């Protein structure tokens, strides 16, 4: 009979303790999976919000583009509007005519500076918006003035101011006429004269 003694206190016979159990590993894996799922959900939510914001920005950009195109079209229409050009030309003609009258009087082209210059100075003083003169005829006992206005209501006010100028006081005007040409309905023409002229 063989007898062998075994030392049961050896390290190989002691109970081994595991630092991480299978349950702990499984729990850690579940936690990681849950974290990944939550992170993916948050990323998906951010992506949806970014896509929604991108759609809103695109709609806003399209609206601004349409407004810009409308403003450009309106500006182009204004630039092509010939009425503005005609009004500018009319204003330039009025200014030019008044300058010529003033220069004519200042240059004393009536010899001594007397004669008709007082009438021209008086007419240059009678400035009313939207009223301009087209023709002036002066003689020793005759005054005829032809002009135009953008509004018929401005004409009486223009002639009311004649009393402000001494040279016109005492003159009796026998002719006063208003007319409107079909080809230029945007203005009204007027004529006054100290007597009716029949030889035109």
C-alpha cells in the first residue's frame, strides 16, 4: 500500500477569486450598448434639427431672393419710366429759360437798360412752382405772355402775383385763355395779353 501525503495548503489548492465576474462583464457591455444607443439617438436628433434648420434657411434665402428680384424689377421700371426723364428735362428748360432772361437783362441789351428790362425783371421775380413761360411779347403799349403749367389751379395764383410788381400795376389785360392739347394732356397752356391779337 502506497501512502502519499498531500499538502492542501498549497496555492494551487486555494480558491481563486476573479476580479470581474461574468455578470459584471455583461452589465458593463449593457451599459456600453445603452450609452452608444443614447449617443446615437442624440446624434440623430441633432441631425434632424440641423436638417430642419437647413430647410428654414433655404426657405428664408428663397424669400429674400424673390424680394430682391422684385425690388430690382421695380427699380428697373422706375429707371425705364420716361416721365421722370421728361420732368427733369422740363425743369432744366425752365431753369435755362430763366437764366437766359436774367443774363439778357443783366447785359443791358436794351441799350440804356431801360425800356422792357423792367418787365423781364418783374417776370423773373414771379416764380411759381409748376409754371413756366414759353413766349413773351412786349411793345410800347402791348404785353403778351404765353406759358404752361402742370396744374390749372396754379395759373390764377401766378397771375394774382402780378400786382406785387410795380411795372404791371395799371395794366389791363383783355385776353386770358386756358387750353389743353390732346397730345400733351399732362400740362395746361395759358395766354394773357393787354389786347386781343388778330393778326397771328
